């Protein structure tokens, strides 16, 4: 599921700093082209993804980026968590990781 993957890509970049498209593609079992499309979606949503080319290149977030939970209203946060919980209940394992990460991020 793309939404879950997008959240997880942001989370990975927040944790690791820099990651290659190939690493992400292997992690999510998709093509690198899919990862680049995901990066385009993140950029369109206002997430400042920075790409560097070359031997030590990769994808990263601008250092000043912080995922601010105040961007979403409480109702929106609840709806996101409910949607992920519903996916998780249907046996979609990929929703479990996103659910736990967002639940801890949204915790008030």
C-alpha cells in the first residue's frame, strides 16, 4: 500500500539520515522507479526530500525538517489511525508498522 510506504520512507529517512533508492526498493520489494515516484509524491505534499547523486549519494530530508503532528487536526489523526487499524485487522502486515509509528508520533 502506497500510503503506508510513504510514511515509512519518511520515518526511515528521519532515522537513518540518508538512504539509497535501491535500499528502499529492496526493503519494500518494489522497483527503484516506484521509489522515485514515491519521492515525487512526498515532495508534492511538501516533504523536503533532497537527492544527491554519485557514490555517496542517496535520498535524505533537509536537516531542518521535523514531522510536526500539529499539521493534522486531532480528528484527522484519529481517522488515519482508525484506517490503519482497519487495514491491520484485515491481515495487512504492512499497516502494523505504520500504525505503531504513527500512534507513538500522534500520542498526546
